[in-house]
């Protein structure tokens, strides 16, 4: 994806700034219309700040050991939920699967194998903001468009592996943050056609949710009351400084509350948050995920899953990536702690 990023003040704002300076220098303020524009110029459109957005899903490209551990070990279903290999059948993953999905109430996790069909590199992370109504997506689009101009792209996805095809979701992205090897971002809303199709096919009740575009209704087909994983509620990631600044700005424009600290920027949305850490280039990548859980698995000790570690504390599960916690049950201990690839 390509295209220049339009940053800073829009053209109208630059003109108003120039006129303001002229006022101070030449004493001509009386000639500047109260609207802030030139005589006869229409005022700039007002862009309303979007409401804090929800989260749709996170994807991560894993190393081979971690992907195999997630796919193969039977304890994973108890710690998280039963994985599936994706639409349309939610089949159980096997040795040929290059993606694993863990679905919660309103959010889900998607993990790619290192040799995935899309050629995505190990360590890459994708984040989809989730809006439950088209109006919410419109608001994000308008905010980004106002800031970035032609660098904003809107598209409609169709699910084509069924006959007839089904309109799937509408998406908005900024090209500057949607095509890089570290971290990509976009916003999306499901279509009522997709939610009606998937709920009527697969929900245990068989009840079609006609007209809905809610994430909860789109995921109802796979939700099980006895699963431990409920939702993704926190993300921490380290990205290069320039990309971090762009992502933080873009998420704030999408309606998230921004909190800057000495070592990181935290942004808070509707039911979730993300921390963008400032680290050296060798430490770029996902740091951890925070998962809301039902409490059906609480081993009381860290569990190793490939090159990742899971800690159960405070009613949540913190999933550390890229490291194993010292003393974790990676070679012995209780079965409840041993969540690793089978030999």
C-alpha cells in the first residue's frame, strides 16, 4: 500500500494561521471574518470526536514451536478455549492448518504459523478496532480523513467461500499504518448480512440475529459457557518510535483516551486498552496480552506454551510473549501448569 500521508494542519487551518499572523503584524484583524476563513470562504467542516471504540481482534504471527504448542496440546482448550481453523466450518486445526482462532464474547485472537499463506513475518501483530454500528465506523473514517486526507482508504470485504457470497465487513485504514512488518491497524464493522448468516448457521440456539452488526452476535456461534477465555482486554507492544507516534495519534483520533508516560503511551478504549512501549529496535514486538477469563483455569503457577508464558492473577490471564518466566513449569510439575508442546 502506498500514498503520501497528509499530516499537520489541514489547508484551511494553515490559511487561518497565516491570516492571524498578518493580524498581529499589520493590525488588519478587523478584516478577518469571525468564522476564521477568508471573505466568502465556507467555514471548515466540524468533525465530531468518535466515541471510544471497542476491539474486534488481534492477530499475531508466531514462531513454529509456539504455534505447534497452541495447536497440539490438549490443555490449551482448558486454559483458553477450543481452537478452530476458521470459517466457514470452524473445524478443528490439524497439521496442515496455518491459522488458529480463539474466540471470546466480543473479541477474538488469530494466530498465524510462520509459513502462513499470506507470507506474514514472524512477530508481526495486527489490531482491528471494532465498531458495533456503521455510524461508529463513519465517525472514525471522518476523523482519520480529516487528519490524513487521501491516505485513508475505505473498503468492503466479501466472504466468497460460500454460494451465494456474503458481504462480510466494512473497513477503514490509514495506509501509513496498514503496511509494515511490525504492527498494522485498521477499524471494522460487520455487515448485518454476515451476522445473520453466521448466527443462523452455527449458533447453538439456531436463532438468526437479523439486522445486527454487533461483535457479540457475530461470535455467538462459537461461544461456550464453559470456556475460560472471555475477551482480550489489554495489549502491550513495542514498536519503532516513528510508528509508535503514528499509531498513538491515530488511536486517539479514533476516540481512545491517551495517557503519556515517560516510557510508554497508554490508550484506553471501550473495555480494552493498549500500551505502546518505547524500547530499542532489538525489542520490537508483542510484549503481552491481558485476557479476561472465567476463572475455570487457575493453576497458581506460570505455564509455558512454546516461547510464551501464561500467568493467572487478579482474575485475568497475562500472556507474555517472547520469553519464558524463570521457574515456570516447562519441564515438570503439575499437569495444570504443563502447557507445552507434546514430545
